[in-house]
C-alpha cells in the first residue's frame, strides 16, 4: 500500500461506502472529502465530516499506518490541531494532536475496492519513466492541455519560491534579483550555479557604480569570478590590475577558477564569453528590472537583452590564446529566447504575484506561447508518444511534467493519469 493511493481513493470517493465506523465505533459519514493539499500541513483541508450525526468542518490526515502520525512528528505540530479525522489503511496505535486531543481514526482496508486498488498500484509501480507512455496518443487534447497548464504553473511557482528566497536576502531588491536570474540564465546548464553564485556575491549597484566603463565592468566581474588567476594574457593582466584595486575596497570572496566549466560545450558558450556579454548588458542597461517588467512583446525583450562582448572577444573565446577566426560575440536570437524563458518570465511572474496583477501573470503565458518550442529530451520523448509541442509553453510544461510528475510517479495527481484510471475502472466494471 502507498499513501498516494489512499489519497486518490479518498479524494475521488472510491471507498465502498461513504458511511462507516471509526475504530472506536463512532458513526462516520463523508459529506465532502476536503481540498487536496500538496503543500505542508494536513493532506485534505476543509473537509465536512458527520460524526454521530453532527457535522464537523476541519482537516483530514491520511496514512498507511496510524503510527506514521508520530513518525512524521505531527503530534508536535500545531498545524494539525484542526484535524478532525485520521484515515488509515491499518490502525496500529492511538494518536494525539499537539493540544493533547486523541484523534478519531477510521481504518479503511475493508472499504477499498480491489479493482480500484489494483489499477492504481499497477499504474504507479510501472518501471517506465513515463508510466502512460503507450497510452498518451489516445488521450484527448483537452485533458493533455489541462495537465500542461498545471505543470507549467507548478514550474513557475517553483521559480517564484526561488525568487522569494532571494528577495528576503536582498531586502526586496528587485534589480538585484533580476541580475541574479539573468546571470543564472547566461550560465546555461553547465555554469548556471557559478554565474548565480557570482551574482549573489556582487551587488549590482556596486558593479554599476564602479563600472563607469565597459572595461571596468568586465574587470569587476572577471576579478571576482576567479577566472583571471594565473593568466599571462595582456588583456587579462590589465583586468587583474583593475580587479586588485577593487579587492582593496570590496572584500567580496572571489570564486575559484575550478568552479567554471569549459569542456563539453561550444566555444560561444564558454563562461568567459558569456561573462563578457553580461558585463556589456549591465553596463549599457542601468534599469533592467523596470524595463523587463514593462516589456510586453518578445521583440521588445530581444532588443533590450541583446548584447555584444567588448572588442577583445572578437578574436578570443578565453584568455589562453586567440581564436583562428574573428567574429563579433553578440548574443544570438536562440540564446535570447533561452534567457527570456529562464530569467525574464520568472521575474515577471514573481513580480505579478508580488503586486497582485493578474494581467501581468497572463502576459507571462502569452510570452511563452509566442516563443518557439525548445528542443530537449522531454519534448522528444513526448513527441514520440504523440504529444505535440509547438511553443515554449509546451516545452516548459513537458519538462515539468516529466521531471516532477512522471519521474516521481505522481500519476494519481495527474489529469492524464486520472483520466486513464477512470477509463480502466469503467471498462473493467463494464
């Protein structure tokens, strides 16, 4: 037995009877099972339960064994004081709330329909990364769209939490948050954490105060990145000399050069090139946050964020040696799309929630639907299974669906999984 299965059976009222007895033989009637809570706290909120004919409004907690109440230390958590019923597959001990009240418990192992139980367990115990991979092509578009929307908002909410944590550290400094998110996006997958750590270390206001020329802005970023250490190149030496002056005034701890990754990537994505481009962006654009949240189109954002590294980088990808060919290191349209998806839209979404502006929230969705679909493993996997992806809305939703629903086997909270289960149960009973 799994707790997720019990949640499914309770939420969709799959028990054989909605009237049953508690462990201590009190009469229980389920009027409404409550709202499924996917965050901390009791499993189902605001349930309506009649106990001995008297209706109670409160929360319901569900476990496989009642002893899990204590294993999860709910008896020490005041958030569980309003639990009115403890649903368990098997009762193995009495349990008490933080306020000392013994909970009414109901054992439901004899109330479970074997077909529902078997179908649910078979589904979530499937060893494939995507349990319904062979059934997806038969699912209607409305169900798939519904789950995509939920997955996408899950992804945006997850990034919102990251931004909220940074906000608390920076005392609601939205310019600094924007800098951190942009830096992380400029780092792409291999260097995003190094870029993020650098931006968290360096206040944007200080960089822009000291960086009254592009070279000084580069010097500030490269000095604290640690990438200038041991470099014999003349340009690197010039940056290092300026950087040493900064280190006398500012005692921020530089990163180690070993934190940056160069292997297994195209030279245009080298962290040296991306840092130089980021330096150019923050040197030329002094009010990035306000301009980002005011932008309403992809073209406007591309014009804002497109940046070109300084002339030195025309024939360099790193400080070690010149490149054999010369090319201006300007950010590409494809890269700008990636930055918009991973930095701009999360900032816009977070700010829309901060100021409670639903129109701005809707704008985030519109921007994702205006961007082309990303190419990645998740998109390719679902495409082979018959799920089409045309825009960044689709690709972002499918990444979240695969990583945080399919891989984690949350089939019983997924609209697609529930649709398949419902169909299987109906066909079995027919």
